[in-house]
C-alpha cells in the first residue's frame, strides 16, 4: 500500500497492446489507489456510436454522442450510461474504429476534462497515449511502455481468442501497426514519449517483473 499522505498521480503511456491497462490495474491494486483507463473512454464513445448506427466519419454526430454520454469507473468496471461495458468495448469492431473517434479534437477535449476531473479527486494511475504529455504533464511519475508489433499482436490475439472471438493474427498485427501510425501522426495529442518519462520495453518480460519495477521506483 502507498502510505504517503500526499496524493500522487501516475501516468502510463504507450501504443496499443503494450500492456498499459493490465500493468496499471495491478499497480493500482497493490498501491490501493484509483485506476483510470482513459483509452476505454474513447472505446465507450465508439461503442455507443456503433450501437446507434452513427457514422464514425460524421464528426458532428460523434461529438454529440460524446457530449451526451455518461462514463464512470466503479470497482474496476467502466460504465457507459450506467451500464457495464467492460467486454463490449474490447470487441474487434470497436478496436477497428476507435482510432477515428480519438482523432476528433472536440471528443478529446470532452474526455480530457473528464480524465482530469477524475484524476484530481484522489491518488490515481491513468493509462493512455497522452496522459504524461497532455492530460497530466505534471504527473508525479511517468512511464512509457513499448513492445514490438509482433509481441503486441500476439497479446491481443490471445486475449481475443480466450474471449471466443474468431481472429487472425496477421490481421491484428497489421491493425496495430496502422493504429500506431494514426496515433503518432494525429494533429491533436499525438502519441509521444514525454521527455521525463521512464521507458520500459515490455517485450519478453513478465507482467510481475514490470509491476515490481514500477512500484520500486514509486516507493523509493
């Protein structure tokens, strides 16, 4: 447990499937602080657009969805309009469309405000692609997780197969590489490594090793 009386903010950034969510959840549990998966917020908006048959290319319609959506985190679950959507936001169709939603400046502005409000309430660890660079540039600790596209593709493939989805490994790796390009080249809040972030290559490393490394740094 993190025993300091002062509130801390931990930013964990990196590309898709680098292990951000899994590792951040465990760190949050071990330190007994809040965990906020910012990427799931964009997935929730994407899911709602798909459920309502909103054209992802229609920016105004997507912005309206973001404005009129309620997103909460409670007891390790993400709620969209008071309904748990943990599994639904991880479906392949959502994964294939979330990058387009996350590129819309107005959507990012709406969700960044929510992220800041949530993170400012108590000690928290947030993961995403622009936490240390945009959302909380003054975070107490910043980590940037990376891994090869092949490693990340294998992780995503195994995760989806375990959930019963019919997926193709080569297609998943290709989608991850395409997502990387979109994230790194978008005009608003591109994926970058903050200059003061500690980079961790998770390729070939166990989750426990990375968690222990991060916690040791925080508890120094």
